[in-house]
């Protein structure tokens, strides 16, 4: 998908070589006002969003562009461009004031402030270069208005036309973008439908002393040193906008915004364009596949010789191309729900909080539910009552819940999100009357979704399978009539004991116990699976979901479950329930079950100690389908205990 046809490249990447007439860089000022309180490079605003991962930053910045285009400008499709270019250091607006500030910061005593010294050294390395890397992000939203620029240059203030539908990085979370800049310097530009333009910028450094005057840690790209308020005319406009931003604004057809990340750090990947394109691409498709699939989002990534188009037509290929990138969410998780979006059953259901779109389908592994809001992935750990274990009567399934824009439900989801928009917690609603009322409404809406899924996903066949019991030791009943006797056990077994072949005591005619005489035993044929004198030891192993049954007539047990983490050597022990705690080390216990044959998905498995199946190495997310034939002299219905252990590999058992 990384095309090398230069005819497809957007002209914007060359525009810095063909500037129109505008204000020269020396005419722009980066103003560091007087300050009363000292602050360092590690100020609270930056530290609160100090996540340098590409997935976090890209999803934040892209969500803002999406919000601006879809929710504010009313565009049917948000169109966003990521452009990586290089500019001369002398073309950076306010570079004179910036370098002067750095020269004075070097004089500050940072001997005991290692983190601050590292940041300062990084800035100095960038300033040594004649060509500075820049990342431009351009969208077709409403642009940066006066109100928006005031909010961006402020701390803790958000200006969203519809905060219920917004969730991007230029509200209170805009500081995350600074983590992409080694110069910690971002420039913002907006273009409007009437052709007018507006621009400002912000550099986040540390306080320093200049002629006994303490200067602010924040440098602002302004026309004069006035307070940042709506009433003040302090932003650069039209022909006075710096060329590096004005040239990009001129490429926008109607309205839109440009963000310029000066000193782009390539997410720490040694200026590798190929790697950065892959990282940005993987972050986009894994977090916005829903918006892209429904044609609400198109993204272009361009450098001097490469161009990537991400849209509904290329989504499959981009997913595959970026499979090996370590972005969040993981490839397997994102691809699983993307495939559900393409192939699952889709229903739009009414709730008291507005319509909700749901994609769902049966799954061969464990039940998983996930949620997206405004086309953006949130997570796959939903709060009660939509826990993935809340559907014991249904077959395993996957469900993707899409919160629709401009609905009360979407607003409630947004309220329950973290600042990074990647998880939901009910405790994020306030404890006042209004907060409790919203929390109750959100829980009720989730309950409505749960009821829909319970009623529309196929039910378990209880004549054949038992329901999920996610414990270390699982007790399963052979006869469906005996379900009331089903038990749960939390097994602490550290090893599988060897059970000697003994016989239980028998009652004499008076009902007294008669001591067992070994001489009464008749010779038995050789055991095809003799006990191993060096039994394997292992730790209890937790599985995701288990469906199991056994047939008392054919003496056959079947298990199907998913392995939720890697197992170096998976052992499954089968024992008949006789009231004895299987974790105890009573070596005189009577064997009541002998495995004669076992296989996993048709492949024969080794049997250890007559009652343990050696499955071997099993990778995470693998589905194990075990078939076990056994012998027992117990008549009627009985219960089988299943123990799961992860054993270290032993030389004598290879």
C-alpha cells in the first residue's frame, strides 16, 4: 500500500519551497511574558499527557479532526492528511526568541534535574540542524476560530461546539500533541469559508530569568503581549500568517485546520519515514476502522516519495500491511471486531437514551464485547451489566456496540471515558444528584443492550453442554437433570499425585468394614500407561471458556475451551468426584477413572498417570477441542473434575 507514484502526492509537501508573499519570519514574535511562579519542563500539563506512543497521540489528534469535520462542520466524511516535511530552521516563526530563551534556560541550575537536562539536550540537538522535520495534520473541519485558539492556548479550558460528541486532543487534552515535538513547539492555523485565515502557536519550555525578570515557561506566537482572551485581537491573520502554515492553509478548499508539529520526533524511530508511516497507519485502522468502514473518515499519509491512502477500499490491505506493528489495540483484537463489522449481523435498537447500532455473531472462542463512539474504538472491557460473563445461557459470541453521534447514549459513554478515551468506568460520574442520575441512565441503557443480546444470540444446548465456569478446577455433570448438583472449585494443586491401584474396603454381611486383602486381587493385564515415577509439576492454569460434557454409556468426555495466555505445557487431569479434595496428597485414593485414549482436534495426546492428558505447548487464543475415552466401574450418573495445569517441560516426559 506504500505507493511510490509521485503523481499521487499532494502538492502541499512541496509548498514550503514556493512561498507566497507574506510576513517574514523575523516579523513574528514568540512572546515569553513575565511570570511570578517558577515551573520546569516537566510541568503538570505536559506530564498529565506524557504518553509518547503513536497509538495514543494519533488517535487523539485524529479524533479532534473527525469531531471538527463531522460534528461541527457537518461534513459527510472527515478528510485528514498527515504530511511529513522538512523546513529550514530560519523559517520557524519566532525562532530568535525561542533560541534566546533556550540560551538562558541553559544557565539555570539543572544539575539535580536529570529529566529536565534530557529535555534540554534534545532541544539543543534539534536546533543544531539546518533542516527541521515537521509533521502537518490538515483536516476539513471548521478551522481554528478565535474561541478555539483561546481554548488551545489555555490550560483546562475546552471549546467544543458539541462537547457531548467530542473527544479529541484540542480541548483539554491538546497537550498530548507536544509529545511528538522535540522542540515542544506547535503551531495552529485555521481557514474559514469566507477565505479568511487565523494562526497562533505555543512553545512549552520552562521558566528562566532574563535581566532579573522571571519569564514564563510558555512562549506564545502572538502579535502583542496581551492576555489570551476573546476580547483581545492578538492572533496573526491572513497575509500576516507565517508561510510554513499559510502555504498549507491555502491547500484547503473550504474550511479546515492545520497543526504544525515542529521538530517532529518520529515517535523515537530514528527519523525512519517507513516506520512512522506504518505506525500512523496501524494506529488509524485499529482505532477508527468503524468510521473508515462506514465512509465517515478518509486519511492520507504523505512524505516526499511515499503516499498512503486509507479509506473503505484500502482498509483490508492496510490492516494486513500493519499486522506486525505494536499499536493499541492489538492487531488480533482490532481485526476480530473489524471482521465482525464486515460479516456480523447488524441491528439498530432503540433505547431510552437514543438509538444504538450493534453488530454481533457467534464466536468459536470466548464471548467478547466492545464499544466504539463516533467511529473511534474505546475498549473491550464494558462495565456492568455488560460484562462478557453476563450471558451464561447464550452460546459464545462477539458484539460490537456503536454509540451513534448526537444521542444521549453517546454523551453518557463520553462521560464514562477516561481522559485518553480508552476505557469506561461508572465511577467517573460524579456523586452529586446529577451525576448519580446520569450513572443510573447509563446503566439502564447498558441493560437494554444486554436484554437485546440475550434475546437474539442463540442459546446454549444444555442437553449436550454445560455453561461457562471460569475457575481453575471445573466440575461438570454428565446428566443434565443433575445441574443443581454442579459445583465450582478453586483448585490449589501444585502437582498431580500418583494414585496406586488399590481397592476400596468392602462391607461384610453385618455391614462392618472388612479389611482388604491384596491376595484377593486377580492378575490384571499390563497397564498401557503405567504411572510415571517422576510426575510433572505445574501451576494451576486459568482458561477462558469451557464447554464440556460426558456420556456415561459410551464413557467419553468432550471439552472445548480457549487458552487466554501461552501455556508451555498444558495438562488436563480428569477425576471422578467422590467428595475428596483433589488438591490433597492422599496417595491411597482409589482410582475411579482410567483414560484409555485422548486427542486434541483429532491429534493423539499422551496420557500420564492414567488420568491426565498431556496437551503440550498451546499458544494464546488457541481453541482446544479435547476428546477423551475412559474406563470406570462407577455406575449411574457421576461428576467429573477437570484440573488444568501449566507444567514445565521435563526431559523424561518428552
